[in-house]
C-alpha cells in the first residue's frame, strides 16, 4: 500500500452534515441555559405567574396595595433605625427649646420690656427715679483721686504720664493670709503706681478682720462700705450708746446667738481708729473714666440701671442681688432677675444707641465692679465685674487688675 492509500487526499474525504453532524450543531440542539435547570421557589413562582399571565387578561393583574407596600417598608430594619433617629432628634430639639432657648428668649423679652422707658407709666415710675435717700453718718459717694486712675497707654509710652494700676480685690472677710498672698502674686507696689481698692466686706466671718483693716490702712487703700461693715459699725454704735462695748459678759445667759456673739466680739476688737477708717468708706466709689471701660464705679452689691449715682438707695447698693422687672425695686433675694444681667443689658442698649452718633460711645457708658454675691462666684460681663469668689468659704480670693489703656486681667489665690 502506497502512501497515497493510507492518507487520502481532501478530494477523496467529503463528510456530509446529514450523516456526520458537527459538535457545535449538536450543542445547540441538545443544550439549554443553566438558569433553566435551577429549581428555586421564586423562579417557579415567576414561571407560574408567567403562565397564568399568558392565559389571563391584562386587567386581571393586580399590583400590591399601598398598605402592603407601607407595611413592607416599615418592617425594614433600616427604616426602623431611621425612625428611631428622627424621633430622638425631635425629643432633643424639644428639650433644648424648653430648657434653654425658650427661657433665654423670655428673659431677653422681659429685660427689653423692663428697660423700655414707656413701661414706667405701668408702675407709676421706677424705684429711685424721683428722690434720693440719705442716712446720717453714711458717706454716699466719693470720687477717687484722678492721679491714681490709669490713663492712656500712649501717654505712658511717651513719658507724659507714669504707669498706674488699680488692684481691685473681692470680698476678703478677714482672710488676711490670702490677701498677703494675692498682693505678692500681683507684685503690688504702691511706690510703683499701684492703688489698692476693696469692694467691701473686708471684715467678719474670717479669722483676722482687724489685720485686714490694718493692711488696708498701711497701703493707703480705698474701699466701699459692704453690708458686713455696715452691720458691725451699727452694732458698735449701739454698744457705745448702751455702754456695753467694754462689757465682756456676753455668755450663754445673754440670749445672743453664736453669730451675734461673734459679731459683738468683732465690734469690740475694732479700735476707734479702725472703726473710723471703716466709717469713712463710701457706699459708692466713683473711680472715673478709664480708656476702654467708660466711667468705672466700685460698689459692694450693685446699682440700679438708669438711676443717677446720687439717687441710688444706699441699702440696696450694699445688699441687692436681684431687681423687680416691673418696679425696679432691688432685693437681697436670689430668686429673680440678676441685677448685673439687667444693668449689662441697659448699658449695651445705651452703647448701641450711641455707636453711630458718638465718636467714643464707651465714654458714655458705665462699668461696675462689685462683690457680695458669692453664690454666682466670679461673674465677668462687659459692663459688670463680680469678684466675690467665696474665699472665706474655701474658694479663691480674686483681684481685678486694671492697667493703663484699660487693659484688664484677673489674679486669684
């Protein structure tokens, strides 16, 4: 057999499709998509629906109802989480409104109404607007020596004026040791241009009231009359009149409480010179104009907004904490509108009214430095500076340092 016999040529081998089908044709004839072999329930449902749909009219096909769709959405975990988040946000917003925003807005509206001059007619005038009260043996106002008041910073730099500082100290209450530490911390130097001022209540409650008075006199300090100085001095006068100042027989049978016994002992411990120095302390100390602060005034407790210094009630100036919004009557009670908040709002309105018409509107405003209210502790606002930080009760003793140019800083021990 030749090579030709074993390997036929292409012309000799001619297979036909009828007898020998190709592989591709067999695959297309016998195979189908793999998805048709799946037997999932959803697919069978679709097939059944398709079969039913092919034999049913198009109008018989019903879409899910809105209630069913809403139920399916509400049952989704993500939807429930979103609902909880929005509910929580609504609750927080409502609490914030009721507890924070709404009370503040009400306070602001009440303040604006109480400071509106037209509201005077509703109460037949404001307290203190028509007359002034005077008390025998009481210095109402004193003006600080202008040479002690800090001036313009530019004048100090050019040498036209010397450096000056005011060291205004909060309620000491006989805490001499803390006072010594505070003056050391501020590097107090009377020869260097410093002047010491107390906001009252230098004495009583603490361990060394007479020592504090001696320090004040030693440093040629200024002070205003606080309610504790007022009470002790009035008690001392009464004891002098009744010839009991030198009587040490205040034992248990005297009928005095422990507080009264302590105050009587303090009244006896004061020398005539110390008592006279305290008597000369005014109710209001008018410091004068300080750059950036306007007219600065030092009192023990507070003053009424919109009332001249000469017409201020001395008792209120030494004891007030709150003010009645309608009548402007001051009160030593803590419940009510804080006088400093009301005064600060009054001065802010005054500043805003002068801002466009006056070159230096701050010069027409007033800043009050005070003590007395240890319950609110340190309270620094634009036009009011509260310095009673509760030293005698274990808190801090605070000093407000005012330098040339009106620069202010707080120092505590």
